[in-house]
C-alpha cells in the first residue's frame, strides 16, 4: 500500500514533469518562429522516402512511450537481452547461378570467406515449377539463379556441405513445398537427422499474389499447401522455419515503408489464422514463422519500421490469437538491402548505399542479413563484388562498434516517435483491410496491387521531377562512365542441365515414379496432407514439373484477373 509520503513524492514528480513539458512547449514555439525566418535548401522537400512529412526537430513531447528494455515484451528494442553481444546476426548472402555444380562452388567460396549461412537463389524456371528441359524453360536455365529440377540437382548443390552444420534459406514460393521435400530428401541422403535441419523456406504465397507473381495454384489450394507444411514440419523438422513472410518483394514492387509493414503483417496474421483453422495450436507453429524485410535508403524510417514490426507482431499474437509462448511473440527476421535502390549508373556508388542500408538493418535488430553486390542491377554478382558485399557485413560487425550495444537508437526522440507513427499507420491499414473482408478478398479485388502501383508511380514521378535525388541518375551525373566487369552465364549451363536430366531420367525407377505421383494425386484429391506423398516423390527422383503437373490436374492453376 502506498504511503502518504510516497504519494506526495509521486505527485511532486508529476507536477515537475508537467512544468518541464510546458517549458518545452514554450521553447518549441520560439524555435518554430525562429526556424520560419531562416532560408531552407531548395534541393529537397524534407519528406521521408515514403513521402511522410517530417518535423525539423523532435523532442520528448514526440516520444513519451513507456521505458522498455531489449528482450522484454513487446520486443520493440530487440528479442534478446544480449542482442549482438550474445550472437552476431547470420551473414547469409543470397547466391545461385548456372548448374548445381556452379553454385556449389560459389557456396564453398563464400563459406571459406566467413559467411555463416546459405541462401539459395533459384532460376526462373525453378521459381515457376518448370524443369530445365521443359520447353518453357528455354533460354532461362541458370540465368537468374541455380537450376534445380530434382533430388539429383539438390544432392549436387550441397555436395561437401554438411546440412546438419549450416542453415539454409531457400527463396521459393509457388513450388516451395516441392523444393522443401527435395531438400529434406537430400538431407536424408547425407544421413542427417531431420530434427537437426536448420533453415527457412520462404513459402509466402500471399505476397506472390500481391507483388511478385510467381504463383502456380489458386489462392485456396496454395494456402492449404502452406498449412500442410506447418503441420508436417512441426512434427518432423522442429528447427526449420516453415515460412518467411516477406515484405521485401512488396517493397521492391514499389510500396512505401508503411505499406510494406502493414501488408506483410496482414499476410502473417492470415497464415496464423489458417494454421489455427487446421486445428494446430498457435504455439505449436508460430515459433517457426519468420519474416523478411527490405532495407531501403531512408535510414531512420527503416530502423523504426523494424522496431514497430516487432511490437505489432507480439501484441497481436498475444492479444488477438492467444499465444502464450514467448517464442511465438518474438518476431525473428532476415533483411536484404534494397535491390530496387541499386543503380546501373555509377555502380560503385552502390557499395555506399548497401553499407548504410546494412547498418540500418543491424540497428533495427535483424537476425540475418544479405548485402547486395554492387553489380546486381546489371547481372548476377561476380566473385569480386560478392566478396565486397560480404566484407561490408564483416566490417560492420567487427569494426564499427554497432554490435556492442543493444538498440543504440532507443530513446532517440525521432526514432521513438517514428516507431509510434509507423505502428499507428499500420493499424489504420489493418482496420481498412478488415472492413473489406480480409487479405484474400483484397487480393481477389486487386486492392493491394493498386495501392502498390500508386506508390510506385508517385515515387517515379518524384525522381523524374527532381523532387527526390538519386545520385548518379538525376543528379551528379557523369558524362563518361567506365563499364565494370560483369558475370555472364552462357548457354552451356542449359545444355549441361538438359544432359544431366536425361541421364537421371534414364537411371531412375520409372515404376516407382508413377506409383509416387499416383499417391500424390490421391492425397491431393482426398484432402489429406500432401507432404508425405510429395516427399516420396522427391525420394523417387520425380521432377519438379512432374509434381507440379499432378497437383495442377487436381487443383487447377491461378489466372490473375485484370485489375487496372
């Protein structure tokens, strides 16, 4: 029980605080009057990259939230008390090109130079569920990532790389469950116990419908497939992240920071609801949900976005979905520096862009990071450029001191105010989407797509009109630029991949292939979890397109309506 003396002391402190706030308001009024008399630069509109109006100065009046510490709910300041004093973020460079042999050598190159996790970039045919020898794959095999069409390719991709010692992230969505099964089969071939597998499958189909368009099946069967992965992986691969809910591709499509934040979290909530509708306890699968954020050029906006994301996720999981396990509440995420910010003009400038973006990711509390190479707007990166990108992270981790203190920007009036503002703006979008019936109806109506298109158009207009400066593009242009060396993937990769597939098809057990595909067809048609049957297909060396084709026969394929 509070004594009269303690109550009086508290009242005195509150009165003193009120007096301090009143004094600050008077001083701010004087400051604004003085500010208005000064001439401002005319080369900026002093808005954030997303178009948010910014105050010329921030004070305690703008940030009066409760004091929190790293590791404390709602984890605004980070999910671990020790943050990077306990463990540095995983340095996970996104890589893949040509054949599985080519990419295997690149992975070993990166691991030998201090990379701490692998991230697989697949070529376009693989992203769409086509085999390298399919007619639609012609001219695209190995061009924007590695070609993986069966267990044979996956075994080679990780040859000499122990899958019980290295975590692996796979950026794949439409055929995500298929590639996950092929990966599991490859781990079995290595003799790795499945409970030791660590990594992530992106598996975020909703953002494909919203932004990236690498889909296969209609919305509902696609969501069913994700719930199948949740259910199977929760029992068999407990350390595996079953989904990486991606804001990255939403931002790369042209969204603002708050749209990336809100749309991505809405997708995350939808996956939680689908898992619970399957009958799964939220705390049985939510700890293995992860996120993936874009880190753009507006330094403080990006830091605040990540702080707001953790806070919103924790609060909604506890208050809305009833999660009680701290692991469900703690948002874990990977970051990638903004590919869309890279310029073909003066590409060496991209080294500076990437370094600042990487620092924002770390100050925002990321658990994993990819830093783009300077030449990625021109081609897949060379060994030289990817080494510079990796060294950027290592310099950040070991030379700058940013890893020494948890959330060093916490308490900044600007950062705290911006965190609160982004949270409020995201909640307003949540309410708007709820009024329209939720995420799936908004996708079907094209609402997300139109909102992103408007934001992309606005930003492009600002660049073209000179209201937003892009160094080397609309300002500080060089008349005589020297070209840089780029990586070229020639047609030999496609020929080698087709020959490899022909040999694989000749030596596999054709009867077992047909039997496995038949069981998959039955499981899909009967509404059973398809992952066990799909895993048997992978073990039998069924190809990616063979698996896709069977499911497409049962579920159909998605055709995007005309929205514009």
